[in-house]
């Protein structure tokens, strides 16, 4: 057993030694297509990018770190400029940190500090959604609704309120869009009424739910209504784009699909693209002005905020995103991926649903397509499919909890944004073979209808 803590202790993990484009190679020379861009949609530029390594080396040789409390430096200023350049209108400020969880925590703090600055000290509650994920630090975990990851820590979590998710395949209101009247969005207003708007600081949501549900975009009209409700009650809308942002869904920010502007955006993962731990909060001008008014500064600092190596990586990533039109490629290849997944669903009975936006796709497994009954959680079906994929040279990201957070298996797929048609086709072929192999497993077959 290695001393380093690993995620899947019961299984043999390959030892990765090299990466090139959309592929990783293990110590035995075996090649893997990185179908989830690392762990959960991080490595947007692919692996082994010499230009990124050079940018890090150049910056490290000149100045790796500056004292954030009393100075600034070019790399961070440039990163902020580039992020603002692709952000929705009205976003003029950036605060760079080292992880998605930190980005979410700081969005929550910005919201609270803005309400304080505006003379509304009662506004402290955050409304989130069940079956969402905003990070593993305690504040982010509290407003997230990932049952599995929260369970052991519930007594440690700050008060947060959760409304049902916008999840059409298993609609919590047992309705169908659009005749549902978007009850899932209206639930936000009911929650605000019950809590008293004067106590509510913010609503946080992933435009496309990642780890908790497996690439579920909110239906059309959802965020337009959310925006309206938040504005009406003076509540900040935080879009968590840590996974779905920066070109992943075919637009620079996923919320652009709904055409509304949040008050705060958390971004991460793809910003450092796996080359450096990097994340950021984007702050709307009005909020920033409130917090920074009268000479005050935002209260919230971390040892590595605005890190210069991460800033260089992030800057290069954003340059590539724009110059190489990676969002457009994500839209094009994502459409190919989704249509291939739909074909697989037609042939493989264990696939209950496929969904997604751009290069962020999900596959949900069921033991009975008609009733949508999940496999028993103890079977760990998603991990079985992951292992079968790994064996055949494909990396995917498994997840659980589509059924009320306690059952249901899915896979999250999101290859690097540089993938081409051949890569998508290879991914689909391996995935189908792996699913078929798991379906043939006698333990699985005995439970399938
Ligand atoms: C939507 C979302 N928000 C926040 C986070 C937390 O990011 P990190 O793991 O970098 O702290 C994640 C990570 O999976 C995420 O998917």
C-alpha cells in the first residue's frame, strides 16, 4: 500500500507517467483516452502542452510569487483582464484563488460583505439546491446538496437551505417541461418567502450540474426566472461555473446559454487546466463597488491567491480558448458525442438517459428503462463501468445519487476541449464495449429487466 492517500483503495490504479493531447500513458506504456479531462473536467487543453510548461518555467525564473498583501504583479493583472474580456457584461473584477471550493467560499463572502456594506446585516442565508456540488470545504459543502459527500459532515455544516434540483429526467414535481411552469425555479421564491428575503444573501446554482447529477443542464427559461426572482428580492445569484465554465459547454460561460448575468461567478478547474491549481471569482461591478466603497477592501485572503504561475497558465488557457475557438469546438464535438451516446442508449438497455451541453455529457444507468429504477447502490454499477472502461483504455468519471441523493449511477464525460472527431468516435466505441461487458456480468444481468 503506498503512503500517498488514493481515492479508490480497493482497486489497482494505473501509475500514469506521461500525457499527450487527449491521451495518458501508464508505466507499462498502455494508452488511455482521457474521457473526463482528468478527475472531473479539468484538463481542457489536453496533456503535455509544451507552451504551458514553458510559460510556467519563464514566470518561475523571473518571479513565482509576490506578497499579495502589499503588491501586485503583471501576470495576475493580465489574467484578470482576460477573464473580464470573456465574462458576461457588467463583470469588472476578478479574485483569483487556488481551487473551486475556495472560489465558491469567496463568492459567498463577497455576497455577505456586499449586503453588510449596503446596510443589510440580516442577509446571511444561502439557498442552494439538492443534488448539486459546490466543493468540499465546509462552507461550500453546506450550500451544496451532494448527499453522499455531505453525510458524514452534516453536524459541522453551517445553516443553508436547499430547494429541489431542475432535473427533468427525474422531475421532483413529477411534471414535464414546459407544461410544468418551471415549478423548480418557482420553488426558489417560495423558499425566500418562508425565510424572509431580509435574511437571504444569495442563491447558488450550477448552470449545468456536474458531479452530483451527471451533466444536467437546467431547462430553458429556468435561469431567466431565477434571475428575476433574485432581483425582485435583492438576493445575489451566484453561478457556480467551476466545472461547466470556460468553453466546456460550447459558450465561454455556461450561463450565456440562458442569456442572463449573475452577480458572482465561481470558476476553476479548466482555468489551470490541470497544469496549476487555479480558480477565480468574477464579481459584478455593482457588488465590487459596494464592497470596495469608502476605501474598504474585500476581507478574504489565502496564501496563494493571485499566484503568478497559475495566472500565467490561466492567461495562456484563456488565450487558447479565444484564439483556437475551443468553445466552438466543444459545441461541435459535443453534438457528435451526444448523438453517439443517444445511439448507444438505443442499443444498450442499461442506459436510461443521456444528456449534456457541449463537451459535458452524462450517462445515467437504470435496471429498468420503463420504470427508471436504479441498480442497488451496493452494486457500484458506475464504478464497474469505470473499471471496464479503464481496462479498455478510457478514463471516465463515475457518480451516484441521481435518485434523491441515495441511489442511481451515472458517468460524467468531458474530454479535453481540443478533441477531434476521431477522438470522440474512439471514446464512444470503447464506452459501448465497456457498458456491454458490464451488462453481461452475471451479478448485473440478474438484476436487469
Ligand atoms: C461545480 C463545482 N463547484 C466547485 C467544485 C470544487 O472545486 P475544487 O475541487 O477545485 O475545490 C467542483 C469540483 O468538482 C465543482 O464541480
